[in-house]
C-alpha cells in the first residue's frame, strides 16, 4: 500500500515520541487495523533506535518548564480578555524608631543573570484550518529531517569506527570477521600406461590379414586391415571364441576402412578376453543373420601382451 507523506510523518513522529495523546491514539488504531502501517512504524523505530542509544539523556533546567507552562497559558484562546484587579499601591515605609546612617550613594540595582529561556513557538489560530494544517506538516517534516540527519551522522561515525577502530565498538556493532576460502587446485597425477594386448589374425598361408589391439584398462579393441580383401557382396565378421562361453560371440562386422574400433568387450571378464581365440569369418553383407558363424574361420589368432601394466614406484630414498 502506498502511503502519503503525512502517514510517513505520523509513523516517524510516533517512533520519536513527539505526538500528543490524540495523535498517538490515532496511530495506534491505524497500526491495529493496518499491518503494513505497523511495519512502517517498526521500520522507523529500528532506524532511530540506534540514535537513541548513542545519545544520553539531558535534564532541562527548572526555568525551562516554567517558561513552557507560561507559553501554554498565553496560547490558550479566549473570547474576552480577563479583567485583572489592579494591585493596591504599596504602603509607605514606616519611620524607624532609631535613625540609621543611610549610605551616601543611591541604591544600585543588580540584574539577574541566568541562561536564556527556551522560546516556545506559539501556533497561530485562524478561522481556516489550512494554516494550522500546513504548520503542523512543516513541524513534522522538520522533526523528521533533524532526526534523519542525526541518524546519518551517527551511522557515519559507526561505519568509520568499523573500518578503522572496530575494537572501540560494542560486540553487536563490530563487523564480522572475514573468512576467505582459497581453493588450490593441484594438477592431476599423470595416468599410468595400461597394459596392451595384440593378436595377429592370419590364415593358413601364414600372412597376417588383420592386427587386433586391445587396451587392458578400457577393454576397447581396434582392428587394422593388413592384407585381407573382402569378396564382392560379402563381409568379414569378428568372433570371440572361449571355453568359458557356450558358443562364439560376435564382435561385429569389420568395416571396409583401414581401422575398426569398438568398445564391445567391456561386458567380458579379463580372463575371458586374454585367453580367448579371435576369429574372422566370411559372411553375407551386414554379418550373420543368426548371430552364429555360417562358415569356418578364415583368419584367427590369440592375444599376446605387448605393454605390461605399470608397477608402483618406490618412494625416493627408500632402501631395498
């Protein structure tokens, strides 16, 4: 809800405690029925609360209260001036029984010296209410401006102390210690080379037709065509044959390019992969339709280890 300047001024003056009884009752009624206006009053109380804590109380002199009472009595409107009784003339001084020596000089009057009296502005009362309304509005905004200026000065002092001398402030106003987390990234250790296995797939003539390479860590294999040439309308298909499997398992058709790479060995154990026989058969274009070889192998071979797995190095300075 959007509030007018008068509503904001009422909330600020209520927080300052400068309203009279009727105005305070009006503000409290508005706070009871309007939660947003109650929040506005609480916001002013929070802003001015710090200023109230930093400023000590000052007891005015008794003469100030006397001047305020006199000013209030003078500002009360009256229809007719009150006729005050004239004071009787002072009685003549009685002659003293014994003559006393009077001073040769005239009596001197000593002026009373005291602090300047507090000037209380009187609110002019006119027939129309506009003058009273505008003057009350100006008074409210002057009060708010003075309070906000003092609050800004107090906040500036607090901020300066937080930056330069935080130990002087109470614990609630001290800035929280700054904790900076620095993340240090260490370079990853170089990967150790994994074991490598190679099989020469060759026929009865003895010449190599394909070179099969298997990575021991990833179980990915690569087939390189060396001397084999497929027949027209036929395809070479690679098979894995092991005593631990009930039948040969197809590893796919070897492509017409120089290299064919696939990750199909990831589902097999290392013992099966290392001890198996790898064979190539001639099938129809696209491979065997039944999932089993339809002809005898024309090329075959077994794996041999070419690169052993890396061994953990002993720490520097260790004695054997």
